């Protein structure tokens, strides 16, 4: 699969989501995971999120969907929103080679979300377990953790312990790193 963002963007933008936010919320409920939903205009950056969220309690995250140069490995890196990442320095820490961002098409294929909506909850769509999860250890101390439920026009707040339960239910064991 090519990672040509220009060619893939139109396809990814119009593709239906494999799991709707409502289906995800029902899945969380079935797992016994409490989620508080906040609706808002779509946000695409940490800065937009900070400007719109007001005094929403808890920790806020950012998510990077990465691939290696060969394209045979992918990672979802979940960080505290203000964490700084050097992709060159991160590569050896996750046993990867030259890292780059995955294309919109690859993102839709493997995590079932569009750019701007990357979230750890998208692992619900990685049934084949092809995406490796890297988690900033600081997230485990957040109460609650705020993330998108597959679209960027909502935020859900769930406990860090419930997020870990969600990861286990999807078969993804996070690699914990300090950023």
C-alpha cells in the first residue's frame, strides 16, 4: 500500500468509519467502562483543543500514527498533550527504523479513523493487531484521560485504569515509555 497522502486523502475523507462513535461507546459500556461524553466543534490540533475545552477536568493527550521506512510496522504513540517527541530519537526506543507519519489511507485501513481523530480508542478497529501501542507512562496518572471516540467532534473522559482494560480487551499491550 502506498503512502501517498495527496492521492489517499480524498478516499480516506469519504470512507465510512468501520466503527461509529456510538458503537464504540456501547462497546465501552459492555466492558463496564464508564465514559463521560463532551461534544464540541471538530478540533485538529492540541492548540484548538486547548482553546475549546474550557475547564474540562483530567489529562489530555495527543496521538501519533507512525510507520517505519519499509512500511511493515506501525505504531500508535499516545502522549501527554505537551510532550515533545523527536522521531529520530524515538525510533531506537521502540525497536524501529526511520519513522514517518502514516498516510490517511493507512490510518483508515488500520485504525479506522480520519486524520485529526487519531485516538487510542481506535485500537478497537485493529483486529489483526498490526499496530503497536506506545504509551507515555504519565497517562497512567491522569484522572480521567480525555480522548476522541473515533471522531474529533467529541471527547470522552475515562479513567486510566479503564483505558488499560480497554487495551487488554483489544489485545494491545502498551509499551510504556517516559517522554
